[in-house]
């Protein structure tokens, strides 16, 4: 295990996780923009079209039922909230990812604080939704926070050494 946890491997894991976080942020921005500019009717029609075949094959399909219920309860205010949520999260994460990839010292503690705040919100949402995706995202964020903290300490110690 010690051989695996070399500084080089930890740095690589940090860089990969930050790039993945950046890709996730980009997907949030694209999703937020799409949600912002599409009509409610289009969302409902698309979800029903996607789930119709699956429900005809398996009337008890959990995901298809969940998506159908989501479409039925989809309101303009929910659409605006989803768009704002995704766009704001995406912009914040992109800003932090750029700072981390450019090795800006301010970005490390900022990312730790922001990602910790996201974790608190995700755990709060998990208490209501019990979404496995939220749980997986939270675990990923915890790993990123640890890697960011480690990289920050390493950067600060090597900066102080000179």
C-alpha cells in the first residue's frame, strides 16, 4: 500500500480527479443551459418518449417510473431552479478547477470550503431522496477534498522550503 501512495501517484490522482470535476462542471453548465432554454412540454414529451418502451417491457421499472413521476411534477419554477442550480454549480466548479489546474494557492482552500459546502447540501438532499447518485457524488467529493488538502499541504511545504 505504501508503494502505491507515493507523492507522484497522489499528484496524478489529484489531477485526474480535478479534470473529472471539471468535466462534471461542464456537463452541469450544458445541462443548465439546455434546461433554461427548453420548454416544459418538450421535457415532459421527451421523458415520456424515453420511458414508454421500457415501461411496456417492464411495467415495474424503477427508473422509468421515477422519470415519469418527475415529468408529471415538472413545473416552470422547478425548471428555473434546476437551471439556476446547475449553472451556478457549474460556474463555481469551473472557476475552482481552473485555479487548481493553474496551481493557484488560493484555489486549494477555496475548493475545500466550497466542495465541503456541496457535501453538506448533498447529504441533506440524500436524507430526502435516498439517491445513490448523490451518495456516490459525495464520496467522490470527499476524495477530491482529501487530495486537494494533501496537494495544498505539499505545495505550501515546497514553497516554504525555498
